[in-house]
C-alpha cells in the first residue's frame, strides 16, 4: 500500500502534481538558490499557479481546500525539494485557518480570496527578542483609543515578513489582565507607517526566505483588526492555530528526512569500497534500515495526528508528538546521511549538508521540542493517559 492510498483520487493528484513540480522545477535549481541565499521568486510564482496558497481556503472564498492528511503530504513533498518552500506556505496556512475558524465574515471576505491565490501572503508574529516560549510574557502592546489601536513593541524571527502583506500579530490589548493570557489578542495588521522591518536575521539554514525583526512604533491599526472582533481571545486562538502549525513543521521534517534517505540510498548503491557497494557493508546498511524505519514511524504519527485533526478533534498533544518525533528523526537521519556520504557529506556540492543545516529549525520552531514535551505531559495528565 502506498502512503497516498489514504487520500481520495483528487487529493492523490494534488500530491503527485506537487511531487512532479519538486522533481522537475525545484531539484534542478535548489542548490544554486540556497548558496546564493536568493529569494525563490519564480518558484513561489509557480506555487501560486498550483494553488498551494489556497489549500486551507474553502471554495466559497476562492480556494481549493484539501484534508489535513493531504496538506501534510503536500508539505512533505515541498520540503523534500527545499524546506524553505514549505516554510513559505506554513505560516500562511495557519493564518488562513485562524481567519476561517475565528474571523468575522467581513475579515474572511476581505482576506481569504486574495490569500487563496497567493496575491496576499500571510505570516504570524509571536516571538519577541525577550522570548518565544513564554508567550504570556510578551511586551508588544496595542492600546485602544478613539481612533483604533496604537501598537508599540518588537517581534523577532518573523518568517516571510518582508513579503507578507498580512501579519497575524499576537499582542496584549490588556497588559494588566490576570491571568495574563486573558489580555492577549491577535491583530490583523498590514505594512504601513509605524511598522518597520528592521533587520533580516542571518541564519544557519532556511535560506532564501527572510526571517526578520519587526518594530511597531506608534503603529495604527483599525478597531476591526482584532481577529474575531473581540479582545482577549488571542491566546486560545493561536494555540488552536499552532495545532496546524506543528503538523506543518512535522511534515517539513518528514520532507527533509525523506530527501536525506533518498540521497543516501542512491549514494550507497553507487559508491564502492573494498570491492562492493557501500550498502553491503553492514554498518552502512544498518543506517539505511534505521533511517527508513524511523521515517516511516514519524510519517505514520504525523498522519495519525492529521486524521484526528481532520475529524475535528483537539490535537495539541498529537501534533506535539508528531512535531517532536519527526523533527528529532529528521535531525538524526540528516546526520547519518552525512556519515554515509563520507567526505562528500560535508561538501556544499551535495545536498546532504543542507538537510543537516535545515533539520534543527524543526526542533526549535513553532514551539521548541522542550515545550512540546510540556504540552504532551500536561495533556497526558488531563486526559488520564493515552486512549486505549
Ligand atoms: C528560522 C526561524 C524562523 C522563525 N519563524 C518564526 C515566525 O514566523 N514567527 C514567530 O513568531 N516566531 C518564529 N520563530 C521563533 C521560534 O518560534 C522561537 O525561536 C521558539 O519558539 C523559541 O523561542 P526562543 O528562541 O525565544 O527561545 P527561549 O524561549 O528563550 O528558549 C530557550 C531554551 O529554553 C527552553 N525553555 C524555555 N522555556 C521552557 C520551559 N517552560 N520548559 C522547558 N524548556 C524551556 C527552550 O526549549 C529552549 O531550549 C522562528 C525561529 C527561527 C529560528
């Protein structure tokens, strides 16, 4: 049975189309774009044509929606070609889901049709220089007055922020609220006076797309920019959005792990030492066996979480498990791919060094793996263990 057999024939076609796009359009250019750290304008344009930015947008708003398992497998394909491309549609999808689940009808009509085509791309701004894990300690504040909100504060590591026309900004509309999460709201903000993208952050991997510091200095947002129209709900809204975000990050890890396995499997059959292909040395063969086994387990865990989410169930624990396991798996596979490639594993003329630089982002991003363990433990206690 192929993994794609769990999808409808329409959804299989979507994944196969993205797979072909990756093999024909991405793989031939990725190394050059990566090392020049070039924004993949042409590839993003093709992704728009393929409808990838509309995968979480219902048809009535102009999208071409797919199930969460299909979304996971599309993300895996993109990341197999280049993790940066999967990153470019990750935050966008979370914001689309936030709008869909919590937005007012006016907010949906205003943004979703243009998000579906990729004309408007979106990102989310949570992390601040003072910390990303402890979100309730955030210092970005939106004060309400007669003209709307006056926003001041700083966010950091915001992916795609230069090129995203819509930013889902997590901030405090009531900094004195107790407990603190009751004072948090999400504002739908756009670039304008008072909002500066102050710096592109240099980074180990995730090249080509920008991750930036952004500064709000007396930025004006209209009253109706609060997601869903009422203040104080932003923390719970974002926690729900992160369920999709963590599935997306897990899927990105699957893609990086799969690329590393595929390259290693091919190399181990071409490369010879002591008169035989290196896969016939048991030590090398064992790496391949372990890579394939752990990747299959990670994919099944991620698809399980995606199916649960698709059924409408709460999946913070399941998405946390998928993100934790898939990202640690991708890191290990990427390291073992370097080993299998010997000296070439360390060469920038091969792709495996990129997988090794990209894999750690999935360990840190969308809530670190330490935070995932906290989420899993809390849920285990409150749900009374795992379902039988
Ligand atoms: C390339 C890149 C892109 C990113 N894109 C975005 C984006 O688009 N939008 C966005 O909002 N953010 C983004 N981030 C930020 C990312 O989500 C944060 O880096 C992450 O949440 C961790 O926050 P921090 O870096 O402040 O680490 P800290 O919160 O300072 O944590 C430091 C260490 O302490 C550990 N720790 C902290 N608290 C606990 C705890 N309670 N229990 C156990 N361990 C704990 C952490 O796990 C970590 O090991 C991006 C980051 C990177 C690197």
